[in-house]
């Protein structure tokens, strides 16, 4: 330790002696010559007595009473401090009684480069110096760092993260300390005399070579390289920094640690980010440029006439001052050459206000000539419903005619968007929209993207027709196919098809044939229903007869039927044009012939016998003038029927010329004109009477009379039926 050269250094030395005064006896007698130099109005003169007192004091706190051997079982503390020209460190043990004894002292004079550090950097370097000096005691052991610079307790705290905007040198030191296990504490300078004395009275360096005088760390080398790329020198920056009103305050604070800044910030930047090197202030690795040199730096940054973003990136690697980004923007915006040759601004897609209802805003445009035709495209902005018309020309009158047809179908839009074509800008078309109360909006010249709804569909139309290999002959058919499929395809903007947006449903296409159709309609119960094969009369509208007869052959719907007439024709009729008729209604008026009132023939046995006898009876009836034969035959048959009621196989044959079995006759209807005929009686149930011959003849199955048949005589009526249906309505006999 060198001898003090002024009162300040002497006070530091005496402070260190008094820090260990409990271990040094007769300390006041030893320090009397030195204390005399601290008196007021006494000139500082280092005499022989002062030198003897100084040597005795050094021998006292270096004796075994103040120093101890290293004991790994005792807590370890490392106290460090820094002055303007030196650093000091004391490694100590804390004993159980609370006393502190030093293990080893260390101090070092700062190089010229290190002397230009800010005070916080010097204090941080003192810690690094002490840890490196005593690393053989501290490596692998838990120890406590003691400093009188409070910001370092936050920066080097092992339990807290390193501040994001910490200076580069501090980050370098913090990374080094992460290899040790320590705690850090703050101690006031009045109680930190042992390390303070060593920093103010450091041991001189063993050599005065230029390399040691300008010794620096890797961060200093990086900051020096920064100046080599700038158009100004470090001496100019240091000189202008002293003259700058704002930066001079910051410079004084960094050099001495004295001064006040609100919230410990310079403008909006924490003070921990600033460092000092050779009178030049750095923020991290960037030079803080004084006001006098800023214009020169801006011209250098804009030398290549780059844009704002590139200039900012370049500046962030070298220089900084408050509101530097704003200054860069101003010089770039006001550069005439840059503004004269700038590129086009970035394209921004035109965003129309969303429509609230269909056909509120319609976009229109012409496409062509294409495939020998011109196309007028109309697109609704809300539903994306397209309309395309093939026109012969693109005159205003043609456009008005198509628009009038379009407006008649979908209503008048509120806005009509077009480009600046002559068809849309003419007075005729402008007056047409004005009369109808439509606001005409036109795009900016040479900017078709404003009418993107129609312009995009022009591209879609042309590409689709090319892929469909259309030509001028089939373009009409292909266009309709294109529109049908486009209207039924979901749109990327709405997520629905144009048909769903307009009609709230999909339109039917050939693809719907793949799905089975299920009608949700529930038919109401109609009062008239017909079944297949049922006999009906159908309304005739092409002849003299009002009704023609036939049968139901197919049901076409709820109320429609297909009828096959007796003459073979097939008609489609509504239920209001049909009537039910009897099952054996003849086909025409020719079937109404004179009735045969001859009594029927009753034959026992099989049907074949009956048919044979019928043929023989036909021969007998051939002589119609022979009344005796007829009476005898009738009497014989009647007698046979009455005398054989138990017969199980009786067949009734007609007495007429035809051998066809006829439908049953009503029981009340007499078949004889003679009301006094008592030989013939009509059964009440299973009896078949004779009927006239039909054309075509009816062939119902032959009926058999049961054996237990009880014959009853029906009431006789003198009225002769006028129609065949009055005597052929069957009624089951009980």
C-alpha cells in the first residue's frame, strides 16, 4: 500500500485502520502524527513522523491479531470498492461472536481505459477483480458479496433476472458470476472503510508498459471498433458531450456517481444501460451522439438513400440519441430524390361496406370480344348471384335495355358500380340511373380492383369457357351450364351458394337425381277414391256422348288417374271428370235390347251337361211360333224345380237364344209378362234369371244352387224395366 498523497487518501487510510481498531492496541498513539494532518488550517506535509506512524499502522492491521487463516467451516465475505483510479477487495471470515477478520487484502490501480469507465462499471469491475483474485477460496463455496453501490445488488442478484436493457459490460460480468454460489448485500460507504481504503490507495502496477496502461476487456474492444465505422472520431464525441447541456449531466453522474435523475432514468432509458469509455457515453454498444453531431450522423445514415426501415436497422448498430427514430423518419420523408423515384405503395384490397339485403349493390362490367361475342356481366354483391347476357354491341342503349330487364326481375339496386367505359359514363346511361334513383359509383382510372366483384368474374367466365372448349356456335348452351353450376356452388366469401343466399334453398340439378325423392306432402282424404280395375265413366269432350265407359288402369297422383276405355284408348282424367258406375254397365247404348221373358231352364248335374242341354234347348226355342212347345217346356222346368228341392247340383240356364250365363236378377223383378203365370217362381237368394244378350257377352261364373234351397215366390210387379241395370243388380239371397 502506497503512502497517502492528500487529505482524502489519508482519511481513507485512517478509516480502514479504525475498521479493525478493536484488534489494535494503543491505536490513538500510533496515529497521532497522521491525525494532526487532518486538522483545519494545517498544511498537508508528509514528515518523517508521519511515515513512521504510517508504517506502524500497516504493521498493526497486518499482524495476526487482524488476520486469520482460511477456515472452510466459517462464513466467507468479499467486500469490494472502486475509486476513480483503483479498486480494492477484502476477503474475510465472520466469527460466531459477530467479529470480522480479514483473510487477505487486494488492490489494483486502474488502467487509463478503465479509469474512463462510469462509476457503476468501476464498481462492477471491482467485484469481478475480487472474485478472480480469490477464486481459489470462493470456487465451490457459498460466500457473500458486499458493495456500497446499490444498483449492483439488482443487476448481479442471483435470485432475480438480469434486466433486459442492461449494458453489454454488465451482461458480460453477470454471466461470469453465474459460475459462483453467492449472495449480494448493500453496505453504506461509512461502514465500508476497509475496501474503500484499498481502492483509494491501490498498489501500483508492476510495469508501466503501454499495453498495461491501456488494458481493457473484450467489451471495450467492441466499443472501440464502433468508432472506426463512423465519420467522426471519439475525441469529437467526447468534446461535444462535455458541451452538451443534457449529456454533460449524465456524464458527470457516470463518472462520479453523483447526481439525481427522476426514477433513475435518463428520459425513458434506465441508467443501468449507460456506460462510459474515454469520455464517450455508450448505451449498450451504441454511441450516444451529442446534439451538435446528429445532423452529420443522419447524412451518413442516408448516404445510400435507403428507406426508413433500413436506416433504423443501420443506426441501431452504431448510434443512439433521444427520438432518433423520429429524426430518421423526417430526413427520409423530406428527401426529394427518394420521393421522386419511390416504388408504388403496397396494394390494399378495396373493402366495400357490407350490404344488408340482396341486390343492394350491383357490380357490372363488359367482357369481350371473346369467342365472337360480347358479354355483359352483372353480379350482386350480397348474394354473389351472377347474370351474364350475350350482346351484339356495347352501346349505352343496349346496356340500358338489359339493365331495365334486370331491374324488373330483381328490383332497383341502391348502388351500381362500374368502370369508366363509355357505355357507363354516357349522359344517356347516367340519366337512366338518376331517374331510377340509383347511385352510380365508378372506379378510379387504371384501378380495376375497385370493381373486383365483376372483374374477377370476367376471369372466371373466360377460363371456364376455354376449359369447356366452347366456340361461337355453342357458347349459349355452355354459358347456361356454367351459370347453373356456379349458382349452385358455395362461394368462398359467404360459405353458401348464391342460390341459397337469394332463394334460401339450393336449385335442382341433374345431381339431385341420385337421391331418392320422398314427398313430404300428406294428401287429404278425398271423398272419391278409385281402385285399379274399377268400372268408371270418363268425361268426353270430343263427341256426341258426354260420358264414355272404361276401367281404371293406373293411379297417376292424388287426384289423377289413367283410364282405359272400352274401345282401347287411354285417357288421363281428374277425379272431377270421373264417375263410378256399375261393374256390368254395357259399353254403349247398343247393348240395351228387348228383354227375353222366357222362363230359365234348370238343369241338374255338371256345367258341361248344362251347356249341352242349353244347346238342345236352343234348337227347341228355334221355333218361336210354337207356343205349345214353350208352355210345355216351361211347365216341365218349373215342375222339375219344385219337385227337386234337395238336389245338390242344379244349374239355371237362360231360355233366350244365347247360351251365356247371365248376372243375377233382382228378386222382385218378374220375368214373365203374364201376371197370372203360377208355374214360375223366383228364389230369394241363389237364383239366376234370364237376361238379354250382351255385346260383348258377359261371362260370369255359373252359380250352383245349394241342396237345402228354400223356394219362395216373390211379389209380382207389372212394370217392365226399361234398363238392363234395373234387373241385373245382384242381391244375395238369405
